[in-house]
C-alpha cells in the first residue's frame, strides 16, 4: 500500500481531548475511566460518577454529550451524581496537540 500526500497534508486541525471514558448502561451514563493528568481529572471526575447533564442538557443521550465535548478550549459544565449526592463540575476541553 502506498500513501500519497494530498492538498490537506499541511492543514492544521484541532482535536479535542478530555481523558474521560463514559459509557451508557441501562439509561445511565457512567464514568468508567479518567486518564491521569487529563482535563477530566483536573475537573474532579472519578470512576463511578453518573452524568446527569452536560451544559444543562438532560437528554441522557451519550452521543449528544460527546458532541458537546468536542470543542477544544470550551468550558463544559457537568451535573453528576457521586455516591448519591449531586455535584457540579466544570472541565476545560483540551487539545490533543497541546497536551502536557
């Protein structure tokens, strides 16, 4: 197989980075993974957190929530449930090209 560069080879791109692994289980969106030193860890996420809303969107639709988290630099507000208590977390979405 040969790959030939096209006109987009040198185009810049942004790719969001949260470090947050979320999964849908029986009408619940749960945090499964939080990468070390990621925007999600800095925001205070923990495995087992239940996401109730993202930016005041209570749809419970995981794809909608993932789409909201795809803008590098955006501040995203989460309402989560942790051990039965609600918590408000704010995460600044990172850029995978500028990770430290």
